[in-house]
């Protein structure tokens, strides 16, 4: 492990951010990090501090959005939903708020929903499960089939609507022993209910929530005393007669092993951390834990048959007991065991089909020795399969993501422990001393660090969170600073380059399949790896079936663009991939405007017939290709065509730029070189030129404008002829050929016939990832933009709206938004009033072309 960057608060004379107690942190699958602080303003006479939630994306950590949460008491829980776009916050007074993006921007949030358990502090909080669960099989990491690497696990949602659609909502556990459920009805209203965990309510100091494959919920609760039992409850949620119903059932409890050890009985009096090792457990807790059938006659929304899931992963819980100077960690597992039968009954002849009775029993898996006092715990989110075969392959290949949990200690160190054996896998020593990482087993160095390291400076982490691929670890210390740590896939063990590439490729494929953001994977990509990773990723993608290729078509281009930005040698390829994303989007939009002339048409749409005809007809005369098309399908009103003129103009300029640079194709450092061998993209451009030609007959104002040296020059015909010759050299159904000399000569003459435009190829790369290639950590400040130091463009250059393909001027005055992933900039408010252009803009209202999230940027930075 090593430190990537540190972000701290700027010191202000009259207001200070200080860590809240308790300090909570949460990391979403879209690489958004939320954490809390208390803001103390000296100008206000109020001695109480306001409780603030901070949300940042990891690529732009300085651009933090601070929410004045409105919570009267300290915030005790933060929880992201499965999509990473909504956040729950709960406080010590029982109030729960749901935050969502305002204007779909990561630095603008608002709360529209809330619930409360008045006066009862919330100690655990979770969204209801949506029934979607994948498993990563390390054993199959070398397979060519994504379906074998990432399998869908049979998992039922916590609550289902009619038809099996999962119902959204959240569940909270309070300090008074209540479980509260809030369900989000399809109309937007909240349906809430509360129920006691058991008949005899008691104090709950620590709690956690897990889900089973059968759709049930398991709650673990402890009162904070090590001598008291840790209780477990099964919770079933249903909707009967438009009312929420909660059924609870007591499960076996456990006592900590250290309390039964005569040497440690009174050494660790308090339980300080209680966590399920994984929140998704494929194994049923018990056969009798099936969902209860509500009484007949009710309107049931949550009822449905629950198939038993084969035994895969039992419930496992991590417990940490502490005193003032040390801690001990224990790992327990809930298993089914045969019930012992008295000798009198053992010789009785069994009934046919009768099985031995079983009970659920907690068994300790492993425990640590005496440790430094634990200040924070982080559990992995990567759903790696832990079958014996997968664990063996992971051990042989040194693949560690998803297998380690992180413990932060009061001496400033962080240790990664194996989630099953609790053996040390890696150590981070903080900023105070010695090396940035340590190999497992060097205990003497660990002991020296405890006495001379971070403890001398009082620096330790109060909250830890793993990223969703377990390759990054975010920690907030007791001074309010946020530390971003790289967690090596091999935990610092030396690997061959091919093995390292295989590990990174495996996780990039996982992000592609799930749609999760891959920023944390890029932390480990060195510039020398980029070319091999892009090529291997393309090879694996081409081995998938056509249906899956179509689903992942834009995601893989976005991943390639992100990779190529990391190296100056592949910057031109990054330009090509960004242009390809826009090309795919424009092509699908223009084809969607085509309508069949009669309703009883064949199975193929007009766009599909256009692609088929253009692929078969290799004629270089655009008018001859048009003869084979039904022009009735291209008839559109004038306003839609006129409003899309800037996209049509971009297509024309792009074709002209590619052809004019064909003589320089040997230079791979020039943008556009990647298209010279891309038959699919060139074929897409041919199809759009044909559509534009036909539309120009109906509405000449929609045609692209070219500055020609001759008034009689048919520019569109010339470009189509040259583009067809280039396409014939690299079409997919024929062996590739080199462009002939006559084509290159004609392309050399293009700049003397038409004015070649200067295209704005690559959005401004103002993120922090390109600055993290070195070993030294980057120092940043919240609220102080670092983008001005990273932008590599002159101050007087034109700013471009990358989605609308229009110039915004040198100093734009319009409010804009930028992509957190690729830096693509577009105006926040639409200047267009036509429906066709509004439909184009609505496609990108939530996400960029590359799938990244939007963030609001000031006009001066647009």
C-alpha cells in the first residue's frame, strides 16, 4: 500500500471543519465518497457545531460539495444505494434523510425524502436489497467467456412488487432496539413501519445488517459490553393491505471467545466494532426462515415463492473487543450442525425420508492476538467467490482484491488482514515514518512503528472505506484530512508483468459488465502497461457473443479512452476513442429519425436497411447508392433537420479531417490515425453521408458548409468518393489493404480544394489521475481548484460544447457542466427549442457519452 493523495481543509480564521464523533464515511460504486465533519463558526453565538456531509468524486477531490445536512444531532450513518446515485444519512435523534443529485450533478445535492424514529438514535442503516448479485470466479479469470468469469447468483430482493420488480426502501436499527422500514411506493410516497427486534427491548450500541439469498434480512446487535451476548435476528418485510408489516425472529446468539479465556476475561471490556464480513450471503439461514405467507384476503405486494439456494456462503461476522490501549478481533460463522440424539433413540429404525435434525450454531473461525487499539474497520465490497478452487488459484496467482479487510489502529498504521484467516497481508505506516508499505510477517518493524510512528503525532484514521474493486482505500483521520491509498492487487508481492496485466484486465472487465466506475483500477496502471491493456481488452471483447458486444460497445470504448489518457504515447488514441463515442451517438440519433413509409414493413428498420445496402454497395458515387433506398423513409420536417445542423456539420468536418490527414497515417501520434483501419467506423460515416445527401434534397439548409476554392465543387460527392475508396481498403468482409497511391494523391490535394477545419478532439483532462503516476503523494486542498494547474490549453483558446458541437467563445458566460471521467464540457441550459435537439440533449441528461457523471463547473473553467 502507498499513499496516492491527501486532501485537507483550508484553514480559515473564523470557521473550522473538525471531525465528527462518530466520523462516518461511505464509498459508492460510481467512485463518489461521502464523509462527515462538524463545522464550527465563531461568528455565530451558538456553541453547537453544524453537522455537514461532504460528497466528492475521487477524480476531482478538491471539488467537494458540502451539504448543510439539517440534522440536529451528530450523523451516525451514511449509506449509498446500489446505483451510487442516492445517499442515506441518519443521526442521533432518529432522523433519516435521502439525498439525490440536483440537476444530475455530483456537486449539487438535495433531500426530497425523509423518515424518522423520533428521539431514538440510528445505529445501523441499509438500503433494501434489489436482488442483483454477481460472483467473481478467480479460477475462470483466464476464460474467454465473461459469463464464466462473472456469474449471476440466485438472489431474491428483500421485497418484490407485482411481477417480481424489487421494491425500493431502507431499513434502520435504533439504539432502543427498534427496526424501522421505509418503503418507496411507485408513486413516490413513503410507507413506513417500526417493530421491536424482540419482546424484551434492550439497549443497542452496535448493529449491522446483512441479506440472505432467500430475501430475508439478518440484523446483528450488541449492547457494547464484551460480557453480554451478541444477538442476531431475522427480519422479514412484506406489504399487506397497503400497510408495511415487519416480522422478526430470534436467531442463535454468541459470546466472545476472549470473555471465556481466563487470561483475557476482563482485559477487553467493550465491543467496539461489529460487522458482517459480507452483506450478501447466498446461503439460507434456515428452512424455517422462508417468508411467511400473509393472511388470505389481503393485498400482498411482497409475497412470492422463495427457492432454497444451495449452500455457498454462511453468515460470517467480525467482532472487535477493545480496552484503552489494545484490541482483539474474532471472526465467527453461523453453520448448520446435526442435533445430537440420545442413545435411547439412536437405534430406533428411521422413517423413510427422515433426515437427522439440524440446528444453527455459531462457530469461531479464527482470532487474532493482542493488537494495538483498533480505530476503524473496512470490509471489501468485491463479491469474489471463496470456493476452495478459487482460493487456491488466487493464492497461486497472488490475486488479493476482495480477500482482505482493513484495520486502522490508534498508532496511525493500517493493516490488511485476510478475511478468513486474519493473517497480515499488508501494512501502511502513515505519513509519520519509515517505508510506505511493509511485507507481511515483519513483526519487528510493526512493533517499532507502534512506538515511534503516527502515535507520536496523534494521527490516526477514524473511518475507512474500500473501493468497489478493493484496489483503493479512503481514510479520514482525526484531523479531518482525507487520505487516498493504493492497495496493490498482489499486496506488494512481486509479479510478472503478464500476471499483473491479467489481474487489472480481470477487474476492468468486471467494471465493464457491472457498469461500475473503474477509476480505482486506473490507479495501478503505469504508462508502459496502457498499450498492452487496450489490446488485450479488445481481444477479450471480440470473443464475446454479438448480443453482449452490442451491450458493451460504448463501455469498452470509454475504458480504452480512460486508459490511453494515462500515457503521452497513447494520447492520440484517446482522441480517437472520444471521437468514436460521439460518432456512435450521432449515428444512432440520425438513424432514429428514419420512419418506415408503411406500417406493415419487414422485420428490419429503415436504419438497418440503410446499413445493409451501404455495406453491399461499394459504388463511390453517392447518387447511385441513393437509388437503392426508399426516399420516403427519409422525409422529415424542416425544423428537426435544421436544429441538428451542428451535428451534421461535425460529421462533414470529421470526414474532411480524416481524409486530409490520410497522407500522414504512418504517424500514430496524430489524432485520427486509429480510424484509418477501422472499417466499421468508416462504414458508419458513409451511411451518414448518404442520409445527409438525401435530407439536403428536401432541406438544403441542413447540409454541412464547406469553404471551397471552386463554386462548382460538389464537396459531399468528393468526400463520399474518397471515403468509399478508403473504406474498401479496410472493410470487415475483405482482407485489409494499403491505400493506393491515387487515393493518397487525391487526399493530398484536399487542403487546396476545401478548407480543413481544426477539430477540438480531446476534452480538457483536468482530473488528478494523470498526476498520480509517481510515487510521491499529491497534496490537495478542499475547495481550492487544482484544475487550473492541470489544464494544458492556452488561456485564449476557444471553449467548445463537446455534446452540441458548438463553440462557446473564449470566455463563456453560460453555466456549464463537465464529465467527471473524460472532462467533456456542455452547457447546463439548452439553447435549443426544437424537439429533435432536445431529444439529443435528454440522452445525456444523467451521464456523459462515456458514461461518467456530470459536475457543475464555473463559466471561467468551462
